[in-house]
């Protein structure tokens, strides 16, 4: 019963984050560029692909279609995004460092929800009774 509420909530967070990233990609591109500096990849393309994954998998999760696959994709995208977005050592002020820590902990909570969704047992399907 809780999964009927939890999955749309997890999906909504992912879709909102993906749409926000597509609308305002500059901060994500700036934080991703150092991580892909040695790879022959455009950081803007990496950010756009990550946003597309978040939107698609978030919609799947919210609709309850392939929730384990959607949660796996979201978790796989969330880990590198968290590493790129939360460099605590480069925070300019204590307030910025605290905000980054709060974002990091929120992402850890979201990852925990994804792991629960991945490991949740498949719902039992009810068999239709045949009339004889």
C-alpha cells in the first residue's frame, strides 16, 4: 500500500530535478566539467543526458511501470550527480558548506528510497476467478 504513495513521490522529485536541470544547466555543467575533463565528452551533453534519464525514469517510477528498473536508473544517476554537486571542500562560506551538506543528506535519503524500491518484492497479482 505504501508503494502506491512512495513511488509517485520518488518519481516527482526526479522529474522536477530533471526539468530544472534542463531549464538551468549552467551550474550542473560547471560542476560536471572537472569530473569529465580527461574524457572525450562534452560536459553539457553529460548533464542533458542525466536530466533526460531522470525525467524518463521518474515518470516510469511515478506511473508504477518497471519501478525496479526506474529506481536502478535513478540511483545510478544520483550517485555521480551527488559527487559532482557536493564538493564540501570548495565551499566559500560556512553557510554554503551547510547548504551543500543538507543537499548531500537529502540525496542520501533519496538514494535510500531508491534502494528500498529496488529491493521491494513484486506485488502479487490476483488471479481472476473463472466461473464454471
